[in-house]
C-alpha cells in the first residue's frame, strides 16, 4: 500500500482575496481590494478589537458582487454557506454601482458604502461570536444587532435595518481619519424612516396619451398614433388631446 496523505486544514479566504485583488480584467477588482482592506480595519478598530482568551477574533469576510435581483437591497450577508461552501460572505448588490471614469463606483458615495460594509460585518460578528445569532424566521436586525450598530455610530431601524440617520460616533471619527467627508446634504427627510443616503425618487410622468370624444369622455392610450375608437355614449370618435389644449391659467386677483 502507498503512503497515506495527510490532509491539512486549508483556509481558502486569503487565496480568494488575492484573486479578487489581482483580477485586473474584472470590473470590481479595484473596489474589492479596497473593501477587503477596510474590512480588516473595521474588525481591528471597531467591531472586535480586544484580544480574548475564550475565543478567536471574528473572521474576515468573503466579499462578493452580484445582482441581488432587488433594487431595495444594498448588500447581503449569507448566514449559511454559499454556493462554494464558504461562510462569512458579504455580497454587494451590483444594481447600485455606476460606471465613472472607466471604473465601477458605489452610486451613493464612499461614506454610505462603508456604512453598508460595517452593517454587513456586524451581521458576521453576530453570527460568529455574538450572543444572539439570527435564527430562521427571526428578525435579522434584532436587539443585539441594533445595539452593536449604535455603539459604533450606525443607526439602523430595528427589525427593518435601513439607516435612518447618517452615522456618527466612532464610525464618523474613523472616516475623518481616513479623509472621507461626511455627506453635507443630510438629513434629507427627518420624519421618514428610510435609508438616509437614498435621494427622493422623482415622480414619473405618465407616457400614456390622452384621447377624448365629443361628450368629454377621456381615455389614455400608450400609442401616439392610435387609430381611435367610437364612444358608446355620443357615438363620436376619440380624438387625441393636445397636452396644452386643456391648461387653464387663473388670472391674478387684484
């Protein structure tokens, strides 16, 4: 019989990190390197800085980029093992990236992006070393999670998770050390429980065209060259309404 081969434990995370940093043909390589570096700073300076004898320090994340198929989701922490069997995956939603100067950047800016990273790392902390990790069917933003966030300067809405105020505290202090400016246009809406960095959506105008018959019945149709139809009430054909023809200007009172 041949010699037995001793199988050693292997941590694939350093190799995954190196691959992300050196994959220059990958559009997210530069941002991946940046986020991996910041994740270490967050762990060592904010989340788990004290050496303990009863446990090891919380692990580093695996940082991924993918279309999460939901524009309301900024990023996600995978509680169980991912498709490659890895734990501690944090995935940034590529729906929130835009191309700028020939590279992909987080559309809400660095401060908001790093709030998002710290938020997801706190999920990692809670699942791996916290006292009340999330259980199936329970809120992912429970009391322990919210209290940890608040201690670091993040302000998530309990049970929901959105950040209802721009971060302060030790997070803001660290951002100042790193030269990352606090956004100067917040808070935008003080009374709304919503992510502070998302601008208000502009109300869209309808693209449907208005058509009207002789008796005043109105309908809206998507086609600009719709052949028309006959009104059942007045038996006249619907005609396209000029968008300015029914605008009434009120005279200024003296």
